[in-house]
């Protein structure tokens, strides 16, 4: 289960701050949606369902972009590694 | 409810606001139309990639350049530099506007004749003119610009054989304060080579010396260098007048004006830094007018401007194939435009704009072409809006040198279409197909069969 670190929040404008190291990030509107859905602990399928209802895209594109997004979160040290190990 | 346009999710680390090596973002608006024709429709009808030429831009750029010179000098003549773009439709637009032809090979010479240019209005430049080419040019009274002494002697011999007085000029190279100095073509001004060649021509009495030519370099950003060059050619012309009582009919300043492209490594975009036609015209014409020519004896001023007249009129349309990441996480986008058809990407950071609407979000991206080769990089660093697979992009200022230096390598060369003055499109060069390549090959009989 992919989990975003609990102390990390995102503003409506997509501003993300990591209090543990002071780094900040910015996300575009779709990035904000992905971020929030992951943060809420929604499973991948539900996230795709949500997005497909709202946006003109397809499952393959979402799958690819989702895994790319998660990889970036990981690279920026925004994911809770322990949660992943426990799962 | 209508669904919203999807965009890739991105998250970027915020750094200090210093401009980075990806440069300042300049592409704020999508390029959805070229001369009111939708990019999407062009790709649907003619496929992707696709070169698109705007006739309107060619004619307006030409008129603009011509005006810069004719408002400052009494006698001006442009000669279209064939090597810059020798698609016949394009040459003929320039010829309709009044341009002569400037060619640098037997092939280009024949193309100009085939396009219907009067031989007297063809300037024949270049180091490689064989006897056959020269014979043709002499018979047609073309203007032969001599590059080296071997050529000079060949022309003298041919003049005797053909019993005709060839019309010649010499190409002069010189120090104009520009590095590198293009001293491999023609005769040097400073060390006396130019005078030596002129003396040989005048003493032979077999040739008619009609002009003096120079071409100081390409993508020149310094108008002042042209002022120096014009001054030195004027000095030679006046010297010939004094020494031989012979009047030079024209001074040909060659090409080389920078276009609006951005050279690799420059910090500011070319649109903001390249001098205008007015800037070049001002220095060239003042140098000639302020020289010792008598006011009523000013020679004709010839210009062989290439890239600055055609770059802006050419676009290359392409399509996104895929978005990927490199091992270090760096974003890369692959498009169907490779360096094989966009040769100028080796020199320029071409402006690339999405052809559909986008948000203000951008990613620092490496833009790759479709070739399975490491050198196939269209932009090493571009700050680009988020592109999806299948999206279209427009590459700007590609009219010069691409449609002549392109290579049939791995993929076939695409169509070139032109949008005319009324917004109608015309194919001016068909795309290649497999036969365009195999028709020229010959397979020996014994190699025709194999079993695997
Ligand atoms: C003799 C001569 N004239 C004109 C040109 C056109 O130059 P440009 O495209 O830089 O204006 C060239 C190009 O190299 C050239 O060699």
C-alpha cells in the first residue's frame, strides 16, 4: 500500500511542504488530485475510476502516469517507506 | 457532463527563482494555426511529421528586407541563395518578387535554369565548377564568381575556345573582425591575393570584370562587420577604376544575416538579439555611400541573403510518441521529428510550441527524436508545458537549410506543404516512400535469393 508521509500536506494551490527537511514542491491540478487520492488511502482502481469519470483520458494513460507520479513522490522522499514495507 | 482535458500529473521541487540552464520560459501560447489553417487539420490531411511553408511570410519578409535597402541606396538586387532552400516553389516565389538566382554547383545551376531563370541573372559561386558547368555559364552570360586561380586559368582557356568574353567577379575574403574568418573561399584582401587575381583578369583582356563579391560568414550578429567588408570591396573597386580606368558594375555582399533563431549556448532568444534588416542595410549602404565612389557612379548592390529571408516562413509539425524518464528521473519526451530532417537542431535551440491549449505548468524536458541513435536530440533542455502522447508540437524558424541538408536516414523524408496567400494548401514536395530509395539500388542477380 502506497502511503504519503503523515506530516506532509498539500494546499489548494498545489504547494507541498516537507517539515522534516524544509523542502517544498508544487503540483499541477491533476497532480493535486492524485496526491489527495493517494493521501486518503484510496486504492489504485478507485483512483482511476475517479479520474476516468472526470477527465478525457484512458486507463492505460492513467496507469502509466500514476506509476510515474508515485516514483517521483518516492524520489522526493514524500512516501512513507515503513508503510510500504509493512504492507 | 463534458469531460475535462486531461494533463499529466506533475510535482516539481521548488528551487530559488534563478533562471536555470533550461532557460526562461517563452512559450506562453499554443500555436494552433499557421496562417489561419489549423495545425490539427494539416496533420490529419498530410500526416506527421510535416514541413509547412507560409507564402505570406516569405513575401512579407522579402519586401521588408528589400525596403530596408532600397530606401537607403539607389540600386539594389537580391539573388536567392539556392542552397538555403531550393524547393522550386520557394525559389519561384523569390523569382516572382524579383530575385535573381545564386547557385554553388552544377546541379543548382541547372535547377535555376529549369525554373526559368535567365542565365544572365544567375550568379555562379563556389569552389567546384567543372569545365562543363563553366562552359554552360559562359555561353549563358552568367555571372561567374571566381574562387581560386585554377578556376581563373580554366575560364581564360575556355574563353579562347568558346571565343566569348566571360562575365566574372572574384570572391574576396578578408578580416572583418569576425572569428572565425572565412578565408578558405576566394582571394584574400589583406595579403594581396585579391589584387593579384584582379591584375591577372585585367591583363588577360579575355574576361569582363563585372563585380566584386564577398560572403563573410553565416548567422552574423554584427552589422559592423558588413560595414568593414563593404568598405574594403569599395576600396578595391576604386583602385581598379584608378589603375585600369575600368568600372565595376556591382558589389555583392553575399549572405549571412542572422535569422530569429537562438544559437545554442546563447542566453537570450534570437528574436530579441538578432539585428534587423535595417541595421545591416544601414552599415552596408553608409559604407558604400561614404566611400570614394562618385554619387552618380555607385555600383549595383547585390545581396545573397539566405536564412534571414526564409527561416521564419518554415514550420515543422510533429507528434508526441512517448513520455519517459531517464535513470536519474529526468523527464524526456520523444517526438516523431528527428535530427535527420531537422539538421539545424545541431546549431539552434529551436523554439518548440505545443499545438493545443495547455496550462501554466511546465516540466524541464529533454526532447528526443524517433531515431534509434544517441545523437537524435532536438532540444537538450526545454522548459515545456505538459504534453500527452499524440499531442502535436510546432517547431519554429526551420525554413533555412533543413529542406536541403535533410538526410534520408532511418526514416523517410516527409511532405512539404505551402499555405498560399489565400490560405489554400499545396503539396510542394511529396513524402518519400520505400521506392524512392530502392529504385536507385541494384541487387546483383545472385544476391536476389536466400533462405533463412
Ligand atoms: C556564397 C554564399 N552566398 C550566400 C549564402 C547564404 O547565406 P545565409 O543563409 O547565411 O544568408 C551562402 C551560405 O553559406 C554562401 O556561401
